């Protein structure tokens, strides 16, 4: 909802250790209705200090930062300044990043390919007491809470250090889906799919999709079609 519709602008602090990325996010937010950027931080310690000084409504928090990362900063902000909500805005959407951030108190989680409308919606959602989660994140959280397993291989036994998300992508490759089809199935961007594929290829030591399919069957990440 915009200022014209009667709401005060959401006061936001941006925390990201990469200067170019941080300035780009600040510039984008400055163009969005209902958002007022009141500060920016280059690490978690600075984010906590700015929250104490400025009392913003929301912090858009990167996760992997020097000195104090986003999970620890989120934990400190939620413990000391409960009036400020945290929305994670990160490149990483693997379970090893997602669940610690939510457990630390983040109420929103978006990847950096999120559009402006999605960011505004997440900010407004967390300010109103709802969860500001991307659709794919909501699905995975529900799977965790209900005990559903999105990957045939339990996360504790994923091969070669693959994350659960990388297993999901690998299983869909084995089904014959294209990058675009995988992106639609998992509610993520094609660029994020490509990142996951590059990562899982490197971990698994495979060079192409045919090798990846054989690897998926051999490790139990995917099951060969019934004959």
C-alpha cells in the first residue's frame, strides 16, 4: 500500500557488505512507493548500531558479511529492538542459510532477484505481523514443518555436500526439465537455477547434464523411470 493510500512510509535500513550492491538496493528502494531508506550498513555490527540509533521499522539484511553476519545481527536486533523487523535479502536460498535466519528471528526472506513489488510487499507484510516470504521459501518452510522431504535423499545424507536445494535441482534435471521449467517449478529465477547447477556440477564432479542424470540415479537423488 502506498503513501497515497494513507500509510506512513516504512523506515528501512539496508545492510550489505558489498558497496555496489548496497548502493544499488538503496537506489532501488528510493524509487519504490511507501519506502524511506534511513540508513545503510556494511556489516552486522553497524546494522545493530543503526537500529539502536534510528529505530527503523525494517532492516533488509544480507547474510554473509564480515565481522558480524546477518544471522547474528538478526538475533541481536530482535533481542534488543523487538520493534524492528528483519527481512533477509540475500543471494543464497539454500536451507543452510534459510532456516538459521528464520530461527534467529527474521520474518521475511527474499533473494536478490526479487522485484521491487515483492520487496515492498515483504516489508509491509512483516510490519503488519505477517511473514514476508517468497513463494518458494514458504513451500520449503511448510515442508520442514510437516516433515515432508523435497529430495529423495535426507538432508543429513546428501552426497558430496550438496544442499537440499541443489538436490531438488538435480532431481528435476534428471526428470528432463529445462532451466526455465526448473525455475517455474521451484519459484526461483533462471539465474538462481544456473547458480545451483554450477555449484552442484562442481561438487559432484560432473561436466554436463547427461553425467548429472547418471550421478542423480547412482546416488539416489533421483529414481530412474519405471520400465
